[in-house]
């Protein structure tokens, strides 16, 4: 949030005419009730982590600068997105790395997981990057847009899909250290507003995304 303040102030003080996209997160919505899905841009904020609170702050700060100074700011709230080079702190990338290292003989054949019941709306990161560009090109200044596939799957489905790509015999075990103190139960988005405004739609199927992610970690595990 502090970095964003410095950036927006520098742009304002120099009177630069540019378009700015603030990459928010579905985590801003936080606690979502069963009656509130799929999630639209009108859902209330109930953030459940310091990260989510920081993204809410960035979101609202961008809106304030748009209203106060007329700056061309587009706010996006991307739901889960993944693909090659995804950091291993994220569940699906951690699964893929563990599988790749087990295949390479660098790890015992035990895959450690957290909460597999949480439901997430996944897109390919390459589709999301295209969405960010379209948002800058076609989005309306001051508006906020969800970016998501509109399809939700339990994390267990992500794990099972990755495991279907390997012939290795792997035991799955839950690791208490990987459980969040207050996990979001479901993140299922509605991106119809953004699709109507820009014509965007996800193109890369989830199975291909996960296969590419696993192959990325396979390449890293051979080094």
C-alpha cells in the first residue's frame, strides 16, 4: 500500500497522462456466504488475512485517487491463477514441485498438503495477463472488474489432476503446518462485467495449465 501511495503521488505530481491498472485479488472478498456466490464486484469485503487487508487498501486507495484527482485507474480483482514459474508457496505449485522431486528421487514418496476442501476458481496466468492488458485498453476509468474463469473446483481436484500426470506411487498426507488459521471456504467468481466490457475470455484449459506447471517443476528438478 505504501509503495502504491508513492507511485500515485509521483504520477500526480509530475502530471503524467497514463493509464494505471491496480492488480487486486479475490482474497479481498474473504468470508463469502453460500448465498453470495458466484461473487460479483458488489460483494462486501470481509478479508481474512493481512494480505487481503492490504489488497482492500490498495483497491480503495485507487478509487480515491480516481475520484479526487481524475487519474485513469483500473482496478481488477483476479481470482486464483497459476502456470509455469508459479511460486511454491501456492498450493498447486507446491503439489507440482513435490511430485517432480519425488519422480526425480530427490524426495520421499510422501506429498504433504493443507486444506483440500477449499474451493477455488482457477485461471491460467497467461490468460490473466491478457486480461490485465485488455483492462488498460478497454476498461472504464474508476471501475473494478473480476477476472476469473467462473468455474470452481476443490483443491482436492487440483491435486488429483496433477497426480494423474505421474506414474509414481505417492502417499498424500495432511500437514498441520500448511493449514491457515482462517481459510476462505469458497472463491467462485463472476467475470461477466469484465467480459462484456473487453471481450475477454479464458482460453487455456485448467488441465493444460496444471500439466505445464508440473513440466516446469520437472525441468527444475533435473538441475
